[in-house]
C-alpha cells in the first residue's frame, strides 16, 4: 500500500492524500506537479519515472491514513 507522503520532497508543498497533483516514483519518492515538471518527470534520487499518485479518500483514507512524516529538508 502506498505511504501517501504528505509533502513534496523538493519544495515542501503540502500534498493531501485526497487531492490530485502529487507525483511518485516506484520507490514512493513524492513531488508536487511543479517540481515533477521541473525534474522532467524523473526522480532525482533513483532516476525512476514520476507518475500521477492516485488519491485516497473516504472510508479507505480513514482505515488506511496517509503518512505524517514529512520528507522535505529545509534549505535543500
């Protein structure tokens, strides 16, 4: 199951699990649409393709909440 990380690893933008606009690689590195575009849809960590992350809503989100650990490092 996807971890549904809460933020863009590059800029720190909030990426709620119920909203579109998040992009992930196969290792679940997570980026906002603007950063994914700037990265030419390639993960800077693993070189993998960045694809649209599916959303998680309703009862599924309640049963399987999104991750709360933020990955963005200030100043990076």
